């Protein structure tokens, strides 16, 4: 991003920024349509995945944690090369391919209990869905860059994040009613149907003509460089960039616990009347994020990104200790509110930094590489979350959820501590890199 673009974006008022943003191209809003639909389908399945595998497939807590961890970790693992695939195919074709893979995976998984080879179908479907999401996510952020005004980059990336969360809100509020009438299987079939409708819309309305006419940022012409120069330009070899993304690993484990630990915590430690509306509690977070992220991004667009990361991770990590005293609905809601506020402060700014740093046409690759610590957080958390549940929140016997959340809170606090210790080293070089990119 050039210095001129940076200056223009900073001179815009919040009202002007939103006015430009909401006049974005048809292609940008088609990208967000897919984003919205996948927010419904992905989290509609993820929020109930541990219960589906445990109850419908008959796996233990430990094996369930490993299976879900395999899926969420594989999503990020596939993003490593899914970003390159997205860049190679282009946004339009990448969306089509990823939605087709996701539809096949969601249909196979939902129908797997009906077949003798249920286990094989389950693992295969998890792999298909992970591959589809691994291509889809980089394509969405590449679309945000290609089809929106560069002056409103902070808001355009925050809207991608917010629209996804709006999808989660819709899913969270309708899921309990579907589950009461038809069980988890009915919820999963509904999510597959939403996936199919999104694919149909893209096939009909996102034509080559629309893609070409609405592209604002064009890929830079490929320069002839040596292999050594190409290797030096890889962000994975930039020590400061890698420190920046890896220091967030501890606080990211708390996001993984939202679907690995929170469902069982609510079902096992609260009355049945609370557990039956579990998705509503999960839906509070995306509801807050939907409105808070764009507003926070607009109000803090001039604030140094590292300062925002420190503030946001402190709030997210510290909120975990609210759950330590005892299982209580008021404390649970308070935790969700404060955790969500922290997420709103730092989440979209992270993606903005990565996308702005990447040259046009390589956003997918940069997004994939930036997901490395998220891969470790999701993949490793599942290997201990099930065992921790069996020790501190077993299905029967004495329970000690306070100790569980206290341990997880101290783990999450390592992120803001790491940012505080390294911020002087990271801030100035990151600013210089953004100006050169």
C-alpha cells in the first residue's frame, strides 16, 4: 500500500469511510454473501460437532476432542497452500470450488451414521470440509482487497469478519428450534442446504464479467527474480512478522475452547433449561462482534496496531477468570460480553495488517501463512481439552470447573505479556514494512 493511500484513508472521516464502504461493488457484496452463508453453515456444524461425534458416533471425550482438533487444525493446515490455490484460481473460481467441496463434506458427514462405514465417512467428510474452508477463507480476504476501495481497507476487512459473525448469530438463534424438532442431524442438513444455496448464487450471479468489471485492485505484474530473492521475500522468513503472529497463539487457544470445552461446560455444569439453549449463549459472541468490530475498526483506524493487539488480548485473556468462582448464568454472560469486546478490539486489525502487507494477487498466500499459529492453537488444544474435561468436568462425579478456567486464563495471558515484552522491537519495523509493501 502506498504512502498516498495511507494518507487518504487517514484524512477520511468515519462517516465518509462508511459511505464509501457501503457503495462497494457487486462483487464485494457477493463475496460477503458467501461469507455470511458460510458463517451460518460452518459454525452451525462446529458448535454441535463435539456432541454429534460423542453422541451420534459414540466416541469418548478424548477421541471427540482429537477428531474436532483434527478438523479445525486441518482447516488451517489447508490454508497454508489453500491461499496459493485461491490466488491461482482467482476469487470467483476459488469460491465455487471451495463451496462445492464444503457441500460434499457436509452431506457426507451428516449422513455418515446411516452407513456401516460411518467412521470412514466421518473422517473423510472432516477432511473435505477442512480443504474447502482452507481455500475459502483466503479467497474471502483476497476478495475484500480486490473489490473494495483501498481507502476503506480497515472497515472492509472488519466487515468481512463482522458479516461472518452475523451468520453465526442467525445460526445460533435458529439452531435450538431445529434441534428440538429434528435433533442434531436436522441442524446439519439445514447447514448443508444453506451451503447449496450460496453455491447456486455464485454460479448464477458471480460471472467473469462481474469479476473483471468490479476489480479495484489488480494483481501486480510478476517480476523476474532469482530463487534466492523469492525465498527472501517470503513472510515466513521475516522474524518480526513471525513473532507478531506466533505471540497470539496462547490467547487463540481460548477461541478453540469455545467449541471444545464450552459446550460440555454448559451441558454438564448448568441446569437442563440452560443447556437446551446452549447455542443462544454461543450466539452472544458473534452478535457483539457483528456490530462492535466495524465500529472499533473505524474509531481506532489511526491507532498503532500493536497497541490495539495488547489491549484486546489483555481483555480477552483476563475475561476467562470471570468463570473461576462457580457456574453461574450471570457470570457466564459477563464472560462472553468481555471476551467479545477484547476480540472486537484486536481481531480484524490483525487481518488488516496481513492483507495490506501482501502485494495484490498474493493476499491468499499471506493469509495462509498468517494462519500458522492458529493451526497450532486449534490442533494442539484438542489433544488436551478432552482429558482436562474428564479430570475437571466429568459427566458424573465431582467437578471443578473453576480450576479449569483459571489454568486456561493464565495460558491466554501469555499473549499480551509477550506483546508487551516485544512491542518496542516490533512496532517501528512493522510500520516501515507496511509503508514499503
